[in-house]
C-alpha cells in the first residue's frame, strides 16, 4: 500500500492536536474579532426602523460562508514558502492524514464552533436588546429554520460543503491570495461552463424552446416517460452537493502530492 494513502487514527489525532494548538494567540485574536463583529452588527440595528426581528438569523449565512471561505483558503498557507512547505511535507504523517487534518478542522470543527459561538452570542444579544432596549430580537435556532421561510442549518451546511471543497482545492493549488485567485478561477470556469452548456442545450434540445423567448417547457419528454423539470433540478442539486465536492477533494489530494515532487 502507498505510504501516502495510510490513515492511522493515532497519527491523525496527534497531527490535529499539534495544528490546533499552534498559533493560539491568533485563534484568541480571531475569537475576539468574532465577538466584536457580532456586537457591532447588533448595535448597528438599534435603530427601530433598521431593526429586524430576525436580523441575527439573516446574517448567519453570510458570516458562515464568508469567514469559512477565508479560513479554508488559508489552511495550507504553510505551503506558501519553501521553508514552511518543507517542514509541513516532512511531518511524520501521510499526505492523506495531512489532508484529513485540514479537512476536519475547516469542514467539521470550524462550522460547529462558529455555529455554537454565533448561537451563544445571539442569545446574549437578544437578552440585552429585550432587557435594556425593549426590542424583540429572535436568536439563532439550532433546530428548525434560520429566519422566517429560510433554509435549515442542514441546508446551509450542504452549500458550505460545496463551497468548502472549491476553496480547499484552491488553498492547495494557489500560493498567496488564495481566496481571490480561487474566486477568479471560479468566475472564469463558471462563465465558460455556462456558455458551453447554453450552446449544447440550444443545439441538442432546440425543440424544447418556444421561439426567441427561450422558455423551457415544464415537462421534458424522454421516450415513453416524462422527466419533469423538478426531477432535473433534484438531480443537478444532488450532483452539486454530494458528488462534485468529493471530486474536488480527490483532486486536492493529488495536488498536495505534487507539492512534494
């Protein structure tokens, strides 16, 4: 078996501990910055006109995706220069263990810690607003929907999984300014894919369009059955949330092995 494909729990746990405990001051500073941002958001909504009962719900997805994207994009920052890259690649752990360590920290631990921290702060802020300012504010709920008519935390995590896989690959691939380079690459790839998909769909399924309005009929007939547009949407969403991310993670592994070469 390839040594770089080994995954030993004891070595993985040791690597996780070492990386989590490293840079404790930066983590404390990040926690303080998070609390400061939460308080700033809260007191910016003191104005009765601007205040929404669910503003803490509404801001949570932005906080999760933005901070998560930044944290994920810099998780392989020690590969940005030769000295730290050599030190990281020479650690007594396989490439798979190194990849899993970063993956666990950014995909599992970070969202859980951020969600619990945001939930705790939202309860505190809601209490302060209700007790001192007489403003009714709804704290974040861990169960149920995030805001009126919005998605659940599980729905947000599925979107986070897709975004994380892209940023994770960008973190391994690019050196410095990873989040900007990854975002630019996604924009270019998305534009090219959209153009190609439009041309292919227009040529192959031209009969499904009604004139120049390009209106797609609701039922796409295939042989004797009917493939509904809802079914197509479900298939596309399943592919995006459960297949595409793992493809990016596999590519990330091979990009990491290239660094050693």
